C-alpha cells in the first residue's frame, strides 16, 4: 500500500496477479463473436438477439457489443476471487464457444 497526496491510500497488489485464463478466453470469444457477427451481417444475415438487432438499426451495434463485453469483463475481474464467478464465466465461455462454432458453421455453409 502507498499513500498519495493528502493521505489517500491505494492498493496496487492486484496488478501483480495474473489474469485468469477464463477471463482471457471470454475476451477472445467475445471478439470472435463480434467479428463473425459482422461478417454474417455483411452477407445478409440478421441478428438473432432482438435488443442488439434494434441497436443495429440505430448504428449502435458494434458499440453495444464491445461495451457489453467490457462491462462483463470488468465485473468478472473485480469479483474474480469468488468461486461462483469462475463457474458463471465458465458457463459463459461454453456458451460463447458454442456461438463461435455456430457462426463458423453457418458462414461455411453460405460460402460452400
């Protein structure tokens, strides 16, 4: 711990901890989902999520996908020491990996 200025105390010990692998995986799967969704939208597919579909119509699709991924990332990182968070994020990673496979398979069928 260190003090700064008027005796404000801050803790930098979390900076020396490694980032959990499940959190890193979620970021890469989120970026992959955004990429493949954008490719699918370019070839005429529709977004299945009605909320994101509506945001796409207003030009906020990319921003909202990135913002949602970052929000989940920040919350999960902050609460990473709770066992339940690791389980929830493991489920989220399985779900995101399933979406990834779905995107790849769907796009492969379009281009065959």
